[in-house]
C-alpha cells in the first residue's frame, strides 16, 4: 500500500498543505490518521481525483 504524507499530497495535487489538511479534516478527501498524522492512500487519491475532475467538467 503506497501512501502520501500531507506534504507529498499537496505537491502531487498542487495544493497548499493547509488545504490538504482541511479537506482531510472535513472528510472531503479519502484519508486516515497514522500516529496522529494524516495519510492518504495513492490508489484512493487517484480515484478521488478522477471522479472530482469529471464532476467539475459537467
């Protein structure tokens, strides 16, 4: 299972780290906490990104 940290995901999605943390806290992005830090599964993020991109273009 490949995972991203907040910093890695922010770079991957071209978002600010604060935005990534807010989305995770609000449950708007697939995430989990490990050792008190947010983690993001790469496969779930790719699916989420594809689904959100297609919804935004409608």
